[in-house]
C-alpha cells in the first residue's frame, strides 16, 4: 500500500447532465469523493483537464504522458491512477505504455455511468484501480474495469454501454479484483519503454482508412493529400484489400508516409496469407502489419514513430518495435 496520485482527465466518470446530454465537468476531487479508498492508501489529485474523451487531441495525450512521467519522477509515489473517458481510453493508455519504463503501475479507469448515477460503476472502478495501483508492480500500464485487470496493449472498448466495457479480444486479461485483493493471472509481454518525445508545435497527422466492398484508394489518397504523414489501413479479414489499394500504399510509402496494416475483424492477427491485394501484397508494398492491435492503438504506434525521428528508416524501425512486427528480410518495394 502507499501513496497514489490520481490524474483526472474527465470522461463519463466526471460527467453531469447538461440539459440535453451528459458531459465532463467535475474536478478530480469530486470524482474521488465518490469512491472508497483502500486501507493504508493516501491520495493526491492532479486536475489535468476535464473533457469528453472523443474531444481529446494529440496535444492532450502528450500532456498526459508528460504528466505521468513528471509524477513518477518523485520516488515517493507508489503508483498512478488515471481517470479517463472510455471512448479513447485505449489510445491514451497505449501511448503511456509505449513510453513507460518503470515498475510502478499506471492504471487507467473510468465509468460507463455518470458521476451522479445512483447505481454508477465509477466508484467501484476507482476503488479497484487504486487497489491495483497500490499492490502490483512490473505489469506496465493497466486498464481496470468491472473487477478485471487488463494490459494496456491490445485492450479495447468492446461494449458501448455495458459495465464490462474493456477486453483484449485476442488475449487473456492480466487479473481480477475482488475480496479486497488483486489476483494476477499473467504478466504481459511488452517492449522496453521508449524515451519521452518532444512536444511538437504541430502534431503529425495520422489518418485511418477502412476497406470495404467497392472500396477504392480515393480516401487513402485524399488523406495523404490533406497532409497525413501516417496511414492506418483498416483492412478486411486477416489484412486484405485490393490491387488498387496495394498500388496506393506503395506510392504512399515511396513518398515517406508510414503505413500500418490492421483489420476491422474483432479478434485475431493480421497474417500474410492472400495475394491479389491481400496482406502478402500490402506488406510487400511497405505496410507494416499490426499483429493483434486494432485501429486506435495502431494509430498511436504510427504517431509514436513519427514523433520519435524524422529519418524514414528509423521511423519504420520504431513503428515495428511498437507493433511487435518483424523486421523485413527484403527491402520494401519503392
């Protein structure tokens, strides 16, 4: 047990009725007042911002990342809890995890019901997050929701409204919370944390483009024309599109655009099985396969690579490190 810093960023857990819908407006102290604090835990609150998480920008997320690292610079801090909106929690948690190289836990949590709900899930989630942050070590960044502990990497929002909102569709959870303790079931495999990136004056643009029946490269090319330095291609199946899309990816890569390949399918890895526009051809054209990471976290990996360096080969290496993708044995097609 020990000293836990709670970083408040808004979301449903901090939301109240605004006349036509709910929006985040409560400060961290108000959110904390709803929850039971585990025995022997002391709390400090950092009010970073209070916004609905769909409104988060790269600047918000980088500010959160820097705040986490500043808090952990104090050796007297035993762990961090971040209260966050559920819509983009998976992205912020993964960004922090990519740069987290400390045995002390950073635990993300939130709520599906607003602050004043009589049957709200926020207080229970917050208690469980505090308990996890004060009793675990060496697990990286975690997501605690509905009595379950998940690794940040791979964990996504799987329910729009239900309390059991998060899971890794392709992997097992890290543990459970119950009866006043955290039961750890496995230790996540994660790459070493990356150095803290500089705060860019203008963050690089990274867009997502989804493949579907009748899709053509128009939106992919439009994103690049709009200034995208990175593209996440959300393909079908195990990572498949069309020959026309392959040509567009090859052209984008030749112009220095980072392209990552994920899938719109709920679970399972991207796999190089099919040609005629499939993952075999897309990877040969220079797209980096995302493994089991889905679109939001794949985009964060691309963003991290763009923030890390301006050198194209180094960017590709950083992206592969973040995604856990293999280094190609033959040069990508120019």
